[in-house]
C-alpha cells in the first residue's frame, strides 16, 4: 500500500509488530524478575540467620553451651543481644534448636501466604566455629 503524501502516523501492521516485540520481551523478563526477587528475599533470611549464628557462637564461647531462645527478643545469654527486626518481619519464621552441646540448628522458613512461602534456610553451627548453611532458592 502506498502512503499519501503528508499522511503522518503508523500503520496497523507496524503497531502490531511493536506490540508483539514488547510481549516477547515481557515473557522473557518477568520470570527472570521473579527469580531475582525470590533470591533477594532469601538473602534477607540468610543475613538474619548469620546474625543469630554469630550470637550463638558468642554465647558458646562464654557459657560452653548453645542456647535455644525465644525469637521474639533475640537475647542470647545475659550480655548478648542480636538486633534483628523480627517484629516487623512477617515473611520469615525463625527457630533455634540445640541439637547437642556441640551444635545448634537455626532455621528460617517462609511464612504461609507470603511471597517466600515454601522457602527454607538452615544453618548448623558447631562448637568449633564452623557453619554449614543450606537453602532451597
């Protein structure tokens, strides 16, 4: 089809091609964005678990035993406190379980009905100071 001289604008075919290209780009970008968002939310739990593990190691060095704490205040021992904003965090549920006197297991699980539901971070801290961390994201 020939365009008349002085006619401005785009043809319907040109607009459809642009819409198709944008659709293809969105189909590729959205899953990647979702994966990256999930990983960044997981990094939050990793940071908190690492802070708890550091506090547990400090407690072990003072008392020669690991503690299991109620994670509402995160006070570990009489002089140790790990500052973690647990009250403001509704995405993760944290737990500390003493396996034996030689290790402690710290877990962070994604709370139900949140973007992190089903995600899990586990850190085992040993008396010698070594840590083993695993996650599913």
